[in-house]
C-alpha cells in the first residue's frame, strides 16, 4: 500500500533531520572521545525522534502506516548492528584516534543519507545488477580485517601509524588522486608539496577512512534496502525508516567503542562477530544458505554477551 505524502510531510522530515544533525555537530565540535554517557544520551535522543515521527505518521495516516514505518525502522536497526563492528574494524585498520572518529562518522552519515536515497529510488534493480559481486568482495574484506585484528591482538601491542605510505588504501588511491602520507589533525584535505615542491591539495588518510566507511554503508544497503522494500513499497516510509535508523547508528557505535575500552575480552567477541559477518555474506552470495536477520542478531548479541560476561569475571577466578 502506497500513500501519497504531501510536501508538508517531506519538509517536516527534512527539517527534523537537519536540526537534529546541527545539534549533534554542535555538541561534538571538540576533538575528544565520545563518552559512554554521552553516547547513551544521544542514542535515546535518536530513538525518541524516531518515535515522535512515528507518532506523527500514525496520527496523519493511521495505524497501518505507523506499523510499516516501525517495522522498517526496527529491521534496519537490526541489520545495521553488523555495520557497527565493520566500522570499528575500519577505524582499527586506519589507526584512527577516538577523538577523530565522531567527525568521520558524522560526515559518513551525511553521505549515507544521499546514498540511501539513491538506493531507494533505484529499488531492487541496483541490487540485482551489482549486489552479488559487491557483497562477495566486501565479505572477503571483512574476513581479512578480522584476521588482521586477531594478529594485532595476539601480538600484544597496537602500533600507531605515523607514516601511511605503505598503507593499502594510500597505495591504491594515490594512483588516482594526490594523497598525503600522514594524518593532519581532523582535516580531510591538506595543502602539501608534490614531487616538484609545488603546494597542492592532497587527501589525508582520514578522508580515505571516510570513503571506506561510506563503502561499508553501501555494501550493507544491498541487504537492508531490499529487506525494507519487501515490508512496504512506499518510498517515503522506506527512506524515512532507513534514515532514522542510520542517525542512531553513530551513537550506538560509541557505546560499543566505550565498552571495548573497558571490557578486556570484548575485542575477542568483535573479532568473532566480524568473522561471522564475513562468512555469512559469502554463504549468501554463493547461495549455500541465507541467514535471517533475527538469527544474525541473536548470534551477534550472544557473542557480545560472552565477551561482556568473560570481562566481568575477575582474572584470578578465570584462571
């Protein structure tokens, strides 16, 4: 069932999103890690905004429409959980400090809003054309990242990258655009000399990290957008439920990151979850088995619970 939505509803939705994003940016202007308390507060804010919008949908269009919106929202939330762990792995791969992660995710969300609109407009045709190949490649990338995290954890130390000259993203990207081989604060671009000594604009590794985060959202959109379209064919409900779920993803990530800092065994759970995500994607692409979102969510929550419980057990008792 598709309901005609007026310009008023579209404008109301856009204003709500823009105002909330402005407050979010204003609240996190400083380059410092996002605390667990702050992340929890903003998680509640984004959920409350989604529920307020759901109330408006229900008031204006009836119970059936609000049920479709909430179903799409909860489905996207559950499917987005996988993306949280992939984003954590991407930040680890680029050795991005906690202080700069909010900036990357903030602009990552802005890009995701545009990319999801393209996906919703294109519908399932985009998935049918590129989905299997994109998901296969990304599944391999996720498995490789899990392996690198496991190696880093076993080595007992995590080196901070100062010179990115040999980083895989820099080596590949510099074939197409000028890339600076060092981070420059929170800047995505910096003026630096080229081989001839002339000052030119170069992308920093932080910008390359942002691009990879955006690509991860595209990969997960291949799964989530068709799933929500199967629930409702109303483009407005598909897009708005997607957007509200994405807006809260960033705060959920910082809750997870805060837990990883304080729970000593949580990183092992994250690695196991990444391996599971990669294997699940490959099995789906090969047509071996399709694991439902509910089962996937249960596995992720179970592995997280194991990591949390193991971290809460005193080390002497564990021995």
